[in-house]
């Protein structure tokens, strides 16, 4: 069982001071953080103006820093010692590496009229890369705080999330919805947060009492820029265009019900119809899951998670055999209430809701059976819902 490491303010401060040639007063060092997220349900609905139910989690990216006046963000990676630098006032073209998320955030902050300044920093992460837990949004939000004055960006967390989303859409080139940046910016301790991606209305939804959240990594890396993510979005857009021929008021799949889809299906390609059916039914599952959380209806939660995973596997086609096996192993563990793939898919993680005394049995089953059938090494974290991005305290 993997326990989330805590980067820790004191450790980050000390490590940063060790990197500097000249002593730095510990009081002058800021430490900021951007959390990862796990989406409980509502997959690929965000860019279709639908509903999502993510939670910020205690796997995170932290940056210890001192501001500079040279207009550059110079960052050393704690794990490898690699150092990279970005001109935050004139970011230039994409480089095709992790610094693009910082450069894109700097560009979009400046376009939004926010102050952007350089810094010298040390970056540490407890978020596994390419896991589907949104290390990209965590980096965007952590770097936004690093490039801002003390107190953070001079906009609301929701607006900062929208700025970070534009960085990923327009600079990095991933046509993601708002969910990841929203969760990283607007997380609430102990709760998931339901977001209406059209109105941007949102509210915390407490996790059912007695349940814990686990994340199980398949060991299959996932990279959105080189995956079929953008293709799935294009499929959804074709479905909307077909429905709109009969229903001119339709703006997104959020506006489509199954009856409307049925009427338009004859003029729609099969892939577009499959993607649309998933989105329509997934939106309903989010609303039903929120109601089940409030009622503490554990059997309903389990059924909704199972239906979501099957839809992502069969209709949206973003699962993989490894994720399917992890869901199967988890669901077969006594005390596990619900399991499904989480994130955009094409590898990464599943999310599991379980009774506390089932966690060790879950880990034992996964550790025993999964490598034998896949040749891959799984990882399991018991995570908790935490506050969104900001200054790091012990513990935010």
C-alpha cells in the first residue's frame, strides 16, 4: 500500500536552501502547491457542457521559491536535479516538455491582465506522471501561485481555473474541459465538488460517511497530447452537428436526450452515436450519484460506478484491459463499494470507494493477481479530499 508522501513545508524550504550558492533566509521562501484530482464520476462530460464530480487529493506538486526580477521561472526538479528555465514575460513557442504547462499559464495570466513575475524554485511532486490524476493541472495551478504575489492570483479560484484551462487548450494543445483545473483550484477538504460545466455553478458533496477513497494505478502510462482524447472530442462535436440539423437549439450534448439521439441516429456515424450515448447517460449518472451520496445509498453508488465504467469501455472506448482487470479485482473484494476507471482513460488509474477494513484486502488482491495477469506493477494509494491550490502549510 502506497501512502501519499507529504512534500512538507519544512522539507521543501530546507531542500531549496541546499540548492542555493548563497544562503537564503527561510522566512523569504514561499512554498506553494497544486493538488492532483480524482474524478469520482462524470468522464468526458466537462467539454460537453455536462456535470462532473471530482475531488482534489493529497497527491500534489509543490514549489519552494523566491521571486526574481529577471522575468524568468528557473526551476529545479527535486527528484532528478534537472533545471529548466522559462521566460514568463515572452514565452515563445512550445517546447514539447513539462515546461509548456508553466509557459502556457504565464501567457494566459498575462493575457488576463494578471501580474506575472519570475522566480527561482525547487519543484517536488508526489503525483505519479501520466496517471490520469491530472499532474498537468496541478503544475499549472502551482506555477500560477508561484508567479503571483503572496496571496495568490488576483482572481477567484474558479477564474484561475479557467485561465489554466486556456493554457492547456491553446498553448499545450490538449482540448480538455474545465474539470481538472477546477478541481485543483477549488477543492474542498473532505468533499467532492460537483460542477455544472455550462453554468459553472458548483457545490461540495460530502463523501458518504465511513467510506474511504483509494486510487489504483494500472502501470499503463497515459499521455493526452498523443492519445485519442482530441478524437473523442471531435466525435462528440459530430454528434452535436447531426442532432442540431433536427434540433437547432442544441448547443452541446448536454442539451440532448436519448429520444433526440434516436431521431438523429440515422444521419450520424456509428462512433458519434456511441460517444453521444455515453455522454447523455453519464450526465444522468453524475446527478444520480450525488443523490446516492446524500442518501448514503451504497448499492446505488456501486451500480452507478459499474455502469460508468462499462460505458467508458464499450461506448467511449477509452478503457484498456488493465483498467478493466483492476475494476474486476476491486469489485470482487468484500467491503469494496464501487470501482471504475477515472480520468480520460487510455491507461492510468481506477478509483475505488471502500470500507476502511477492506483496503488491506484490496491491496493484497491487486498485488497478488494483477502482476500475474498483466506483467505490470500496480500501486494503490488511500487518498483524502483536500483544499485547492495555494500556499503550503503543514497540512493544507
